[in-house]
C-alpha cells in the first residue's frame, strides 16, 4: 500500500469592476487594469470591455492594489481585499484631463546623462503606480498621470538613489531632474539572535525606500 498526501489549494478569488470617466461617469473601453501587491509586484492584468467592465479571476487572497490606465486619461489606484472563493467588486474613475511628467537623470559628478536608469512612481498614499527607464539621453516621459501629488524614486547601477516629490496639474507638463551621486555610501551591520546575541549567517537584508513595503533599493546576505 502506498500512502499519498494531496494538498488542496483554496479556491482563488475574483475581481470584477468598471473603469469610468471621472467627469461623465461613462465606461471606458480598452483601459488596462493591473493588480499588484503593496511592493509593486504584478499579480495579474486585464483590459476593460463594454461599458468599461472587467473581470480578473484566479487572484490570491489578501490586499491588492488595483491600477487602471487608459489613453487620453490619467491613472487611478484603489485597494481591494480578495477573499478565496468570492468575488470582489470595485470602480476606478479616470481623469479625462491628465498631466504629463518629463524628467532627466544625470551624474552629479560628470553631468552626463544616465541611460537605463529606473524611475519608480508612487502616489500620495505611497502606492506604486508604474516604473519607466531612461533613454540614451537620460530622459524619461510619463504621458498620462492624474492630477495630484506623487513621489518619484530614481536609481541607477553604481549610483545612489534619490527621492523627489512633485505635483501633476491637469493638461500641463511637470518637469523634474535628478542628479545621482556616484559611488554611493555603504551600510554595515550585523544580524543576531534577540536572546543570545549570536550572529545569524545567510540572512537576507533588504533596503527599501519610503515604507517597509516600498521599492527595493538594495539587497544582500549576511556572512558567517
């Protein structure tokens, strides 16, 4: 006789909703919907159909950030609590008069543009919105952002990271610039047990910005 143990996974949750025009309340067809965890990891995506409605099945239980974007509109973000075997409903309202973000990253020492640098955007609630990569001239553009306050986190290999707050105004361009310092500083530390104070090897250490679940700036592992 062979004994077999089968572990059953609870039924996943489902998210349904509608993406609407924030002025006319009409549904927006073709809007992109992204479900992410609080740290920005993408869980699932979808596209709104007739009347701006959408359904995203097979979602894990827990709190997710839901982000909607559409051409000619700004973005909208909301949180949703997903429950196994149940359907959660939400509505996202997009501004029809988005603003535009234009920026550049350069080296603080040489003044040269930084190609391939990453800029992550967070709304005023510190919810991750999107990330962009700079071109050969260190430039980046985000064409559609809803009016409001945001935070940008710029980073590039071999340089320190920098945070910058900015405000998006309807139908206007907002310009920001980052001068990243090369040869960033070093954090040294030790991870020990709380009772005996003994060192703990092979422990992951993660450096994040803004919040404990914010963007990852650096990672390392403790030695022996």
